[in-house]
C-alpha cells in the first residue's frame, strides 16, 4: 500500500464529504479512492469512516487520524514547496474565486502578464459573489471585499476600494435629487445588495465629518452580484454605493452621476482568503503577490476626480480615478 497516497485520499474524503467529490478532486476513479481508504483502515486496524448509501461520517478514530494527517500533509507540502520553489517555476492548477467585476475589469485583462511570468500555472477562475465551500469545491483561495467573518478562513489584506454613491440621470429626472441619506429610507429607492452569507440586504453607510449613519434602504429590487447591482442602477432602479472602478466608464459617459457628495463612505478592504486546512502553496503565493502588484498599479491612475451633480444642476461628469488602493503590508 502507498500509505501517503492513501492518507491523501482519506483526507480528501473527509474534507469533501463523500467519495465521489474526493475522487473528482484527486483526478482518480471512485473505486480507486474507496480501495485506498479501505487499505488504510486495514493497515491501521481501525475503522475511520462509517459509510451509508447517502453519506460518509467520520468515526472518533477517524477524526483523530484526520487532524494529524491533514497537518502532516500540509507540513510535507510546505517542505516540498520550500525546496522546489528555489529550483523551478511554480506549476499546477490554481482554483480562485472572485466577484465578476474584479474578474472582468481588473484580473482577466492582465492575465497575459501573469501567464508570461508563470507559464506552468493553470488558473481556474470561479466568477460570482456566491457562498463557496472551499474544501468540497477544492478552492485554493478567493478575492473578497469586506472583512471576513468566517473563522475557518485565513485572510490576508491585499488592498482597499473606494465607494461612492451614484444614481442615473433618468432616476434623478423622475424622482429628484436625494440630498440626505435619510431620504433613501423615506422617499427614494435604492438598489439592494443581497449578501449571500447573511441572507439579507446590506445597509448603506455614510460619513460626514464625525457624523456616521447606517441606512436600511428602500428598494424595489435586490441582487447578489456586483455587475447586476450596477446594471440595475444604470436602468434607473435606484441609488447605489459602488466601487469607483466598476462605474468609471459609466460616469465618463454621463450614465451615472455621484449624489450626496458631502457624505462619503469609508473604503472597503480587500482580502485574499483560504481555508486553514489548505497549505498556502507556492503557486498561491505568487498569484497573491502578483495580484497585490496589479492592484497597486491599477490605483496609480492620475485622472482628475469627477465633478458631481448637485441638486437642481446638471453638468458633465469627468473620469474618476481608479479606486483600488493596495494595502501596506
């Protein structure tokens, strides 16, 4: 028996919850994975998993063995990586999750640069703002906006993004110009942003000097995707608080205008997150370092800031600077 391979198979079964997903992530047949785990149990003379037709449950002995085995495999991978990283280019498949706006507007347009630097890495990019099961879906890392609350994840801050408040000219013409954040609770509709993890629409935050407000907006539609959020604003469905990089071209074309300019919102942090049980391999490290450099370059725009439309006035809006700011690490 190849004990190391059998150990890896057992760990993946525990992490993914069944033999089928474990086999898929290991690029093996289900029969092979099943035989490996059975041979490991025979070698240890202990039952590690209780199997039924519907699910796999870890025994007490299996839970203890998994904890030690997962740490051992992570240490082994780190040891191998520390040696091989100095001898060869990072290689292999890297599974990354990120919101569609980051993928479309920042990451994908620069991927040729990443491939030229690291031609032996294959990127699988999952696009969307959905909840991710990092272990079951074999996700290496994700780029996420906002401070992570999941204690099972390790997070590294890689940047910040600036958000402002916008509405379409058509919306303003139909409903008027909001002048105070409380207007969004009483007289104006916003576009709701539905947080998948919390299962509710996120509040809108405002700051003016020392005064801060958190608004629960009225909305006719809510979405759980950043691109759809901006699309709804463009169609006149309501006021939004959006990252400047997502709306820069729409602002340049006059399709969105900044409103309530005396009220600002604090920048939102950007994090790379990955599971605590997942070793931060060399290919993940180089991708994160490349992403930090990319965000820093993206923030280096010297375009002039936009002139906002004030109540009762209409004027052309100029280009906004790209708002993604790299964090000092």
